[in-house]
């Protein structure tokens, strides 16, 4: 029962992590250009959005790491 719950959480977190990584800006503007239009890097809101996206991505990655370790220990 616990293993099934951890697997479901692990799959949900992995899909969320993929979506968050895809939202990050590469060489273009990414999230800041998608929602900010043509404002560019000068807009303060875009930097706040990027910073919050970074924090959410790190939190999601840490959760993914913990569920991976738990599944590795449980399924031995």
C-alpha cells in the first residue's frame, strides 16, 4: 500500500518536474517572454517569476530525489 502511494507520488512529481524544466528559459526568453510579451529582461515581474520558478523546480527535484531513494530502499 505504501509502495503504491510512493509510486503514484513519484510519477506525478516526475511529470511536474518535466513541465517545470520545459518552462525555463533557454537562449530565448522562456517564461518571461511567454507571459511578459515584449518587455524583455527590464521588467521586474519577469525576474521574480523566473526566481519563483527556480525555487519550485528545486523543491520538485528534491521531492523526486526522496521518492527515488524511498523506492530504491522499499523495492530491494
